[in-house]
């Protein structure tokens, strides 16, 4: 089978699965603080199925304002995807994200890794205050009304996103939900929102998909250590590409293809993302090895997703319109 035929077969598989799927309503009552094969499936779903569910905030507070889990990004799931086996690729389409309460919280000081050490020493106001934001869905805004903190207040557009989405790691590891890696996890990418299609490696039977750490919005880099943390209503669907191993999470939006690499130091995360993007362009878009490098040299874009988690995350991306036609 030619490379083009393989790509077309993969597209057909995804499309067929999405047409045939069922919709599941799932309200979580148990939440997990590790990504692990050891957690029992919360729900078994098939490729093409759609799930309507909820997440609690990073501190374990739910949509009713009730604390239902310990902090540290408690996750909804895991969702067991029938037929998923190690070496496959799971495709998660985020169809809808909406805030489901009227408040969120954030930190208020720039995190130590984000500024010069001298700037931290020079701070006059050092108190690590938690800030409460009002979520105004009718106006599509998050709002800070505390005039003692900012006399004019602050209003910013609502932009819900998931800080955490990942599968069970390889080698039977259990990894804290504060950590990102090649399994996904706490990548904290501000554009992980509705309309994004995330591709993750399958390491365990059923993939075991987790999600959580919802934000009403977040700046790039998560430079105060949080977004506007809140609970979310989430709708997603899953598809499966058999025997397609990938090294790092891949993401597709309407305009870009991208890869999220995570590591410390930051340069290593950059290298992971760059390497995987080149592999993707060669494998699925018909570029030669050197051709992919030439294209990336003149068209690649980068974002820093987070510099506050145990591993940092870098996004390497390229605009779809710049990829040569086959």
C-alpha cells in the first residue's frame, strides 16, 4: 500500500468511526491524581463514540462549589477505548468546553522560573494571594472586581481550555497529574480548547484516557502557575488509528498541525517537539526528510505552553496552508 493510500485509509477509518458512534452521558464521582494503568475504567467506549462529562477544578471543587477530591489536578476518567492496543494512536476531538459555575481562581505572582531572580528579591508585595474571578458567560468574560488589587479591575475574554488530557503511561508507570510527558498529561497549552483534535500514543490496552484541570482562560506559559481555575462541562469524541505509533502528542486545529514536547530543561522540550513535527510531515504529508527540514526552517512557529510544571512544554507548529500539496 502506498503512503497516500495509508493516509486515505486512516482518514476513512476516522470518518467511519465518528459517523457510527454512540453518545454517553457520564457524571464523575471518583477522581484520580495519577495517570496509571491501575485505575479501573470509569466508562468503556468505542471508537467514534461521544462522551458528555464534567471536570472538577485543580483544587478538587466541582460545578456545585463542593470539594469532592484532593487538589493537584484530580482527573475525570479513565475512559477505556475498546480495541485500543499499544502501538495504536488515539484521536481525541474536543467538541465542546463550557464553564459551569460563576467563579474561578488564580494565583497572582509571576512564578520563579519566569522572571530574573533579582526581580523576585525586589518585590514589595510578596504575599501569594489567591485571586477570585467572576465568570460571566452571558458576556463571554472573566472579570476581576477587587479594586484593592487593581483599581480599574480587569476583564478578559472567556476561553475555556483543558490543562490536562492524557492516557496511561508506558512501562506500568504511575505519574502524578501535575506532570506532562509523551503520554500527554498536564501540558497546560492555552489552545487545548473546543475544535482541537489531540493525538496520543496508546501504551496500555484501552488507552485509559483521563482529563481535567479546566481553565476559564489562561495566558501562554501559565506564568503565574495557574489559569483561571474552574470546573468545566466537556464533550469529546474518540477515534482510533491502528498500528500508528507516535512519540509525542500531536494536535490539529483548523489552521495548524503541531506537536507538544515536554521535558526539563526547556531546550529538551523544544527538541522533542521539533523532532516529532519533522517525523509527522514526512510520514503523513509526503515530504522528504530534507524537504520537511527545509519547510520547517522557514515556516515553523513555536509557543511555550508551560514553564511551571515539573516538566516544561513547548509547542512546535506549522500552518496547514504552508504545507506543500501532494
